[in-house]
C-alpha cells in the first residue's frame, strides 16, 4: 500500500514539473511604470493599461492596447533581448468593465471614435457587446487578437483622431 502511495506521489510530482510554469497573473502598474513604446506613465491611465508578461516572469506595461500591439509586432525594436516566443501572457483592460483580462478573451475594435491616452485607440470589448459598440462608436473593424495584423495597427494610427498628445484628450 505504501509503495502505491509513493508511486502516485512521484507521478504527481513529475506531472507537476512538466506543466508549464510560466503562466503569470497580471500586475498593477506602479507609480513609475512607463509604457514600453511611448514612455508615458501607465498608472495615469488605468482604464487603458495593457501588459505583456514573459515566460521568465518579467513584464512590460503599455498606456493602451495600440502601443501593446506595436510592441507585440516588433518586439526586437523595443527589447533586443526578447522575442514573441518569450511571451507568456498578454493582458488588456476591457472597455466596459475596466477589468484586466487576457487579450485573447476579447474582441478589438479598430477605427472607432473612442480615444485613449495617445489618440485613436484599439478598444478591447467583450464579444457580446461588439455590435453595440460598433454602432455607438462608429467602429470600422472588429477583430480577435489572433486576427490583428501590424497593418491594422498602423491603420488605427492613421485614422486622423486627435488625442492627448495633440492637446485634445476626450
């Protein structure tokens, strides 16, 4: 009987060691945490904060999903020691609830009239509210995380809305 218990315990220990250990919970940005793309303080914009967590436990913050996507599509530009393969988790702040959620659990609306800290923003909304958001805020495109391309993000920047950097924060 003791032998069976020991075998089960060893099996559970081995199984536990083979399960990926790099999944990390999101962290709240501190007072001095800056956006890894534009350098703005992230804590000033909690309703827009996003973050990428790496497998080694390190993380970077963003003042909005648009800058998070810029980083994601060109990691080497912003951190020469990391690659997309090093990413463990990506979190964004969902628009309606202002709760931190995994980026693959929401839909991102591009080209709406909703502005974030740096102007036109890529807005994360629950799938159940996408149609209403698109109508209310004149969204041009709604895409899941895996469907977004670097061209979509570049297009979001070129849409002509003004933001805080232009002195017109809404």
